[in-house]
């Protein structure tokens, strides 16, 4: 009986966990809107931010990695809400090699990091300001499973509707 209760408690704790560790989460000093960071990143240099989004591109080298991210709002567990509500793009830099085969285009991530600078790059012929975040912790979220009906009714062999 104690064994079953212990397993249930562990599962509940795991189910309530957020993507970012509490220790790192407690370091966050900026909780404002991303649009404000994007418009005036120099006003927030040195702030510790938590941001989420969808990976656009990952470039890795022996000494560091850079991820271009489409910002998405975070839910209560710090998971990006995949959809069409984005306030812009940002760059994540890490001193570790982040394999582009793992940090793939379209994957969701959450990052806590220090707003270090900004870079101006071209998107479709116009200049765009990317806030630059030096990663402290990155959570790569597992890809969602393909949606399928949750209830199946079967008739005969190999037939369902």
C-alpha cells in the first residue's frame, strides 16, 4: 500500500513540474511583454528573462550555438502555446553545442537567460531587431503526438468509424 501511495505522489509531482528548474526560475528579473523587449532591448540589458517559442533555425559550432526563435506566449507551466500569437523573434546563444538534429526547426523551447544585446538582421528585405539572450537554462519540449480520435467504435475486423 505504501508503495502505491509513493508512486502516486511521484507521478503527481512530475505532472505539476514546470519546464524550468525553480532555482533558475527564481532568477528571472523581467516579466513584462516581449514586445517591449523587442522594441527597446538596450533598456533591459542585463535583465534575466524567461521566453518561449518555436525554433526557426539552429546553428552549432564547436564552441557555441545560436538558435533563432519565434516568440510564443508561455502557459502556467512555462510551455510555449503553439499558435499564431507571436510578438516577434529573438536569438538564443549558448556556450554549449546544441545539435541542430535535436534542436530542430518547429520544436518548442523555453529559455531563461540574460538579455545581453541585440542584433539587426534582414528578414524579407527589411531590417529587424533581434534581442539576444545568453542562455542559462533551456527546456526543449517533446513534440506533440499526432491528434487522433480518443474514442473508437469498431465493427468487424479492421473496420472502425
